[in-house]
C-alpha cells in the first residue's frame, strides 16, 4: 500500500500545466526564410507572416488551440501551419504529440514526412488521406495524401486537425479565398448571338471617359495641366473601352470572323486553362504605353477579383473583328483560371491613365478608371465540388477487405465457442484447430491488419471522457473497432476468455512459445498456488497505476503504457530500440518455461477484461458434483490456474481455452464418467 501511495504522489507531482499557445520565441525557429514572424492577431495563437520586404504574406498558427481533436493518447496533436494569402500551404510542422505508435514505435520521421505533403496545396482543393480508387482522372480534383503504414488512424486525426484549424483561419482572416470551383466555358452551349445582343445582355460592357473626366481625376495634383489635348477638347473622348470575355464559343463567334475564331480555338487547345478577354479602345488612351512588349503583362491594364489581383497577359494574337464591333486599339488578354479567376462572378477591370510632369526625368502619375464585369453563368460549367467523405467512411473504404474477412472469421469463431463449443472441444484434432486459429490471429489480425487491442484505447477513452472531448477518433481504425466489438460481446457472454484466449496476437505468441518449450522438452516453471494468487493481483495494481497516470500525469501515459509489449511484438515487428525488443523477448522466452506469464500476472488489459468474469451473464462451463471432490483432473490440467480446488471455475482468470471442456466430455479422461461407466459394467455383470 505504501508503494502505491508513493506512486500516486509522484504522479500527482508530475501533473503538467494546461497547454498554452506558443510564444514568439518558440515559434520563430520554425519560420523558414524568406519569411519572418509578424504580430499575433488572435488570442488563439494566430500570427501574421511577413515577407522579406515586411509586407503581409500570410498567417502562422497552431492547430491544437483551434482544433483540439484528441489522438489515440487522448491528447491533441499540435502542428504549426504556415499559410500564404492565397490559401496555399507554405509548410506544416509537427510541434507536439503523444501518439503511441510514433512516440517509441515507428519514430517521428514518418509523421513529419506525412506533413511535408501539404506544401504547395491549396485549402480550396479537397484533400484526403488514402489512395485513389479506380481511374484517377475521375477524382474531380481530389488530392490524396499518402498515409503512414500502421499509423493511418493517427495521421487521419492530424489531417482533420490541420484542415479544421486552417479553414477557421481562412474564414476569419482571408475572406477573398475562393470557396467554389471556378467556371470554365461549356463547349455544349451554342447560341446565335450578335454584337448588339452582347451589348443588350451586358455581356459586352463599355467604359467611357471624356477628357474632362480624365482631367478631373488629376485635379489638385502636379499633373493637372499636363494634358493640353484634354483641356482643349473637354467633351472629347479620352477612353471608350469595350470589354468582353470571349472564352465561351457563342460569344467569340459574335465578335470574331471565322479565321480569327479558329486561331483563338487553336490557342485555347494549347492553353486550355486560359480565359481570353477582348479589349477595344475607340478613344485616344490606346490601352498600353509606348514601351509595351507583346506577350507580356499590359502596363496600363489590370484586374482584381475578391480583392485579390488577377494576372493579365497579352495573348499575342493577331486578329480582326466582325462588322458592327467597335473599331479601335484592340488586343486579346489572357488569364489563367487555375489561379482562382472565375469569369462568371463579378470582377473589376482597371485602366490606368498616365501623365508625365516635367521635361527632364519627369514625374509619372496615374489615375485609375474601373469597370465591373461578369459573364452570364449559362455559358459556363463548373466541376462538381468534390466533398471528401467523412474520415470514418474513408477508413472503412480503405479497410473494406480486412473488415469483410474479419467479420466472417470472428462470427464463425463466436459461433464455434458458443453454440458449437462442445462440438469443437470434442473434435479429435482440437489442439491443431486451436493452434491454426491462433496462427490466423497472430498473422492476420496482428501483423497484417494491425488490430492488436491495447490498454491504450480504454485509457484514451477515459482521458477523453474526463476532458469532455469527442470519441470520433475510434472510428478512424475500424478494424480494431471491429475486434473490440467482438471482444465486448465475449466480455459480456464469457468474461475475458474470448479476447485473452482467442483474439490477442501477443497472447497467441506466448502460447506458441509454450508449445515450443514442450517440443524442446524444456523444464516447466510453475509457482505455488499461494504465489500464483499473489502474482495475479499484480496486473490490477498496474491497471490502477495506469488509470492514475491518465488522471494525474496524462503526458506520461504513452511511456507508462509500454508495460505492454504489444507495440513491439505486433505493431512494429520487433523493429524498435533494443530495450523494447529485449522486454518483449523476455516474456516470449519466459513462455518457453512458464505458461503465458505476462497474460496471467502482468497484462493491464487482461486485468480490465477480467472484470468480465464478474459481469458475465452465466456460468457457461458445465461442472459435475464430483468436480473437485474427488476429481481434480481439470484443475491439474488448467494451465491458467483458473479452477479452484472445489472444482468451481474462476471466470475472471479463465481464458476459454476449452481444455477443461474437453476433459469434462471425454469418457476416457473424466474420472466421474469413467467410474460411472465401470459401475454400469459391474451392474450388468451382476445381473447376468
């Protein structure tokens, strides 16, 4: 008792402080040049990101304060995200976590490599963890992030945390981020249109500025008197600009003659993501300056949408227009829809008026005139927004085959151990059948499906319950959840036996070790009945210590849970630091001499499962009045020490191996049956 109290006191002293957001000094080492950390902009740990010139370039933030999704340790995974102003990931860095598989199993390297995949991807692009199904061309823009083998559930939790926090920042700080797939011309739309139709429907829009209006834009500046032509003819036309989006074929045909239309289509076949914009100026502005170079960005023209700039570039096409289209300086500009431009939503076209003041090294001044434009939605089509499936459904899809195989196998096992128990135990090849099932459990359930149950899961659930969090993370590992479901069925029906005796891969390894020891004729080491009872209480003390760790020192639970060798022997195939391998190997070597010593004396999950022996619905193993007195055969043959001297079964220690059932039903082994048979023979002899 003193030892337990001392342990609890030490755990209480190890209680960490509640997580706080990182300070400037803690964040700055993670910022990669040429970026620099700006000022904190929210109390949830969002900081501004500055470029080398000091201008705002994006945001830096932690995920845990905004998306505290619990991992398998019960604690959130904290990551630092760098996001630019266009919603693209600059970097994602791992800050802190307690995921058991990465802490001392696989190591953090694969976890960090997973996070490197976010770089360059936009938050507007749906991203999922997994692999593409079928034809990758039909995924509608989904980005698939490679998970980490043996740790997919943990990386799904990390992925959901990253997206939840990032979208929260985007909604609050980046209102210009596009929220729907951009439109692109629908080749199936074919309308007969004229230039006048385009004008009447607002498809072709006009910006007309007189000389007087241009003068007024420079009024009160040093350039106010630097355009004599405007002052001489105030009512004259300075800018008479027409703007029309000729990406849709119906519109292009209403503007361009057949030869120019064909040239445009050839251009778009090479650059399918470009949106062509026809600009005509019938005034004296002229669209571009004297130094403009073809196939470059126009110096006097610009555009924005949602407050973000639109990159315009000359398409370098030589063309003519149909009769009726205004004449003047004309050019076709292009912009890339992949950069976020949506031609079916309002955008602003800007024309700059430029003036020079002075003769030697003149001062250059600009005034801007704008025109709002959009093209009717009917000319465009949009990719159907791809909504990633909920993570638990993605997990089900990824493990569908394993779930089907396990569903059939586990159902068959439950039926065999329940209604078919006596038939199974009486089979002449029962031992071979049992070992075959245990081989399947070790190879398929353990090493292949990675469904070794662990005390970590119940402890994480306890921590989640204490913290008031969500249990959704359990759905990210559906294979283990299925095994848990069957283990709980067995827990209610038979106690610990179904899991501990039939579904635990490490328990199966220990049983194989014991059979190997018998084949090698190694001595058996068994403790006395007195010490057997004492040692069986150790697992309950260890379980209590783990529960105390969750409550008083949760940051240390991943280390404390290493009392289980499951991660080493099953999850990582013994590929770990030597101390963990030596620990797991010790229990398997001991199994050569002592039958399943870890399961009987140490396993904290077994201690939890042992409660099922007290809660089971019935005593399912048949007993006779002679069991215990005078017959002790079942008790002697029980390797688990689960049969008392009275002949009663101690269900909290019973592993449901069915050895005692085999003896109970065998007329050649069961003493009461043998004596009864001899009595019947003697009676018949006397009667004769």
